[in-house]
C-alpha cells in the first residue's frame, strides 16, 4: 500500500477488517516489522486523537516516530505552485516534502480544507504534493476531503457492536457554531457504502455531500424519519459542500438546534448506539444526556483509531 486515502486503498474490505481484528488482539505481534523504520507525522492543523493514536500505533509496531507541527517552529510553508514567494512563507512544499520524506519510511499528513476554494480542496492539492514529491507511502490523517483513518475506525466499531448482520446506520448532520470540513462525513459515507450496512444520510437542504462520496446512499431530509429504527446514529457537523449550492461552498447554512441529537431523537431509533468522531461540542451536536448514556460508544470508537491506523501502517511496512 503506497497511499491511504480511500476505502479502495485497503483492498478487500472483509480482509481489512480481519487484519484489524488481528491487530487489536495482538497489538505487539509485529514489532520486528517496524524495527529501524521511522514514522513521520506532519500537522498543519490541531489534533488530539490522530496525534496520539498514530504515535501509539507506530510504537506498537516497533517504529521510531517523529511529529512535526508545521505551524509551531517550522518555516511557514507555501503550498501554491508558481507563486512569487514574497509573503511570510519562507519555504515551499516542493522542497520541504522531499526533505521530510528523506528522514522517514512512512509519512502521515493532516491538512484540513481551506473551505474557500472548492476546486483547490477537492483536488487534495496539499496531500497530492506529498504523494507526487515525497516518494514514501502517505497516510491521510484528515486531508481536505477525507479522513480514512477515522472512517476505518468507525467501521471497526460498528462491526464490534452490531447485533444484526446488516445494521441500519444513519449519518446525521448536526449544528455547530463554526464552518467545519466535509472530510469526516465524506469518508464515513464512502466506507458505509462499501460496507454491509443499510446506510442513510440526513441533512438540511444545501448540505448534500459530493456524489463521489455519497454514492447511492439513501438521503432523507426529514431527520426523525431517517432515524427511525436506526442501530447506529453517527452525528457530525459539516459546512456546505457546494454541490447543490456552489456559491455557498464552505459556509454555514443552518444553525437549527432542532437537529441536535437528544433523547427525543434517540427514542425513535432501535435503541441505537451513538457515535461521533470527536472533538464534539456538547449540547450543539449532541445533548449531555445522550453522550453520557450507556448507548454512547464515542470512547471505544476513539480507542479504535489506534487499530485502524496500525492496520494501515502494518500493510505499508510489509510492502516497503
Ligand atoms: C474537525 C472536522 O473535520 O470537523 C476534525 C474532526 C476529526 N473538527 C473540528 O475542527 C472541530 C473544531 C471545533 O471548534 O469544534
């Protein structure tokens, strides 16, 4: 595996889930694989789970690990090609990437969407430069349009908790004070479409996800109707993806607190589990009552972030 961006990069999904199960049961079985190998993780944006789970996974695999926060101590990096570098940006990604990659065997990159220019974000302009100029396997640790390590962890969690062969999984938009990327819902939709689940997306008008991720998923604009009989409720805020309203790309279109997942929403489900990638804004996305209930599985979901990224890194190490 040379890159981990999409569900297809994992190969056969059943086998991928089996591999994850093995990693979870035997976290230290592959220490020899990572010996004298270095994992570099580069952050252009904040992180808690990704930062720690990726380091933990690398350590479990016997790797050395280095972390760079680009905005704290590194030169400010220019990401646009062909510009006159007369601003505050001291170094171009064109040099920084091959240099960073000369120090490591696998590189992970977090680089959020700018939410200003849809084409720039959806071309994965920053991540693609790491793929093109680095020469090392690249893991998206949430890039402009995808968060595959999260979606893989989400699927692992659903597999662990499901009581039906084909559970009903509902992705519900929920309100948030800021404009957030579409990476988490995009990847979640892509992975659910590939998995053996009955998948429904519910969102206000204007929040339609890019069809390359939403695929043939059912879309239901009536949130309560969508939630009926759900086995898993996956809440997330995202900004306007600019599909049905191109001019509003990256904007907040709705702050309707009626979309907050509370006990009344959960009551129409089939005693569903509540999921969220975290960090979560309590009483915006989800009520205290729901996230503190015994049906909330946000903590085991976050714990599975080690498992998903370790499974990916192991596959990459095997193919070095
Ligand atoms: C990010 C997002 O893509 O939605 C990362 C999620 C894994 N979330 C945020 O930036 C939330 C920030 C906030 O202020 O709540």
